[in-house]
C-alpha cells in the first residue's frame, strides 16, 4: 500500500509541475525560458513531438517515442502525468471535492467504437493534409488555446493593476503590458471548449479522454498490450466498490471483477483506496480481455454530446466571412490579399499549414503580438492557426522567438542575419487610398518605419512626396502596413506562398560634413 501511495504522489507531483510550466509558457510575456528549456518542457507532448520528429527527425524530437514506450510498459501514463488538459480535469475534480461535493463515479460502459471513429476521422483528415481535427481536439493544442485566449488576457490585466499600484509607491520593478489584439472567434471557441470540458469532467470524469481525445484513444489501443496493468484480485476483492467509486475513467467493472485498461488513465486512485489490497499493479500475463466481446449499449449521452458539439461548430462557421466591411470613399480601393503571411521560419504556407496544430504558444511568446489566431485566412481547415496580423502589430526586424519555441517544427529557428533577409511577402502600394493622393497631405509613416527602406518617398507634387516600393529588398515585416493611418490601408503586405531571400538593402553613404575653419579656436 505504501508503495502505491508513493506512486500516486509521484504522479501528482509530475503532473502539477508540467501543468504549471506549460501554463506559464503561454502567459509569459517576458520570454523567461530559453528555447532549450521550452523544448524540454514540451518534449513529452505527443502530437507536437510526433510532428516535429517527422519534420526534423533526431532524438531531440522523439518524445512521442518515449510516451509510446511508457504506454507499452505501464499504460496511459501520458494522460495522467504529462497531458496538461488531463491534469486540468484532475484539478477541477479536486476543487469539487474540496467544496464538499463528493464524487462517486461507478462503472461506465465503454464507447470504444465512438472513440475509434473519432480517431479514424482524425487520421483521414491527416492523410488528406488537414490538421483541422488536431487543431480542435489535440489535448496540448486545445489546452494552449484555452490558456492563451482566456488566462493570458486576465494575467496581463492583473500585471497592469499591480504595476499601477507599485508606481504609486514609486516602485518600478515591473512594467505594464498591452494586449495589442484580441480574437473574439478564438476566444469564443476556447470558452465553449472550457465549458464543455468542465461539464463533462464534473458529470463523467475522464469521459472526454476516452471518447473525443484522439491521443487518448490511440494510447488506449496500445495499452491493451501493456506489460503492467491494474487488475482486481478475485480472492482479495470484497466488492466494496471504493475503487470503482474513485475511478475517473469509469473502467472498473466489479460485477465481472475486471478493469478495462484501455480506458484507464493511470491516476492510481484505485490502488490507494482499496482497504483489502484487492487492486494491484502487476504483469498482465493472465489478464483476460472480456471487453473485447462485450455488447456496447447506452450510447445516448455520447450521441447527445457530439450533436451539441456539431451544432456549436456549425454556428461558428455560419459567422459571416467578413466581420467588418470597408467603408470606401469615392475612388478608394479595397485591400485584397491573395495569400496570408506565415511566420518567419515556416518556409511556405503549405508546409506550415500541414504541421501547425494551433497550440498558440508562438502567439503567446511573440513580443510584438503580430501573430494572431486565423479565422478564414488559411481556409476552414486552418482555423486558429497563427498568421501575421499587421493590423495588430508588425514583425521585429531581428526577432525569431516563434521559431525557437515552436514544438512541432512548423516554424523553424532562423539565424539573425537570415531572418533579416527572409521575405515573408511583398508590400503593395495603393495610391488611390494614400492621404498624399486623396488629401494632398504629407505623410511618409510607412517609409519611416520600414527597416530595409524598401518603401521610399519619391517626388510627387509640389513639396509632397509619395511612397514607392522596391520589391527586391522588401521582407514583408508589415511595419509599413501597421503604421499606415488610412482605412482601407494604402500599403499592405501580400504573403509569399514560398518564403524567399530578399536582396540586401543598399547602404547610403553618409554625406561628408564640412570641415570647420582652421582658424576658428573652438
């Protein structure tokens, strides 16, 4: 019994450490952790590790292999120790118990065909080149969206309140942070999923993990052949029901003295509550699998859940394609972008689209907040994948933080000199929208903010100058578009489907200053 108590405490400690560290990654605006440490923290996240391994190979991207090995040995340890969404559910249940609401679970009949169908649909989407299902339901990516879209704005607000209070006492150890842009679409989806996960957790424990989560279902298949399994000792078991009452996965069948280990999430609650040592964690040589032939009934709760989920998603998709219409003055032209702009290091739109799980870690880490969740920029199957939103901000000339922390390899790290020449897109100038043309007013904001001087001001009329774009040295950072005061924009960046290297900007020689007269004493 003492060994089992230690095992559970170790599992709880590991899960809380991963939950806190991963959560901090998504709210940390100071980029406190090094890229190596970020990679280490996210090493055991199954889907990001798998995608990164496919892209980059090597042991540094093989965390999913260790997860599979651990599953073969001990079952779904990932679900209880490393998955932040799973730990969040445990925290919800812990809080419920502390509020005096004792939860009794009991045995739940398996819904394996439902889980396998969901996994199958995810695989079909993947083989078809779409990450849409993983964007929605990969546990790490879903948790990331929840923290990034809901917790991070609140964290920023609390920080700013504290900063204001400290400044009144003339303490300037902290600094305020501005939330430059906010996606109501992504926030709405995250809030819906939070409410859904909380409701399912309070009613059915780990039902989500065994019916919706593709990672949980996949690892459940592997856990059927696990070397060590939780099993009931028929001689010692008194059928008191304490183990089944504490089983969050509802996989302990006292009537048949069996444990459906494919649904067991490895919380070890049953091992610590049994008063007769009737629950053991042993080799599985003699374990029978009656659930493989059990008749599956009572699917109505799951069917209702999927009906509600489908209705909600359909409602989201019915939102108008354009949230805001452009009020054009006479003669002005709308901004029509042929391609979205993907982050530096993504190489091309197709590659990025196929490897990004929309976890939003890069969105949280971006120092200028130019990375924002997409809506229809990549099409419906790229919903919530990050894109460069130059309405929100622009890309720093020397910054490559997103590539340093991306867990899937969808964004690769770039050397500073390479980053400075990576052309994400090309600036396009619409003269009819420019205030120099429409109002004959001097401006030049776009040229002032261009780091490569691809946007230069040339003679136009009288003393007025007007922007002119040199494509060859433009890197598509969006500084010109962000700083442009007109609406619709008179200058914007159209993304490159494939990133290329821009030419080096020509350095202008500084004009020689006249030498002072030799006889001037000062």
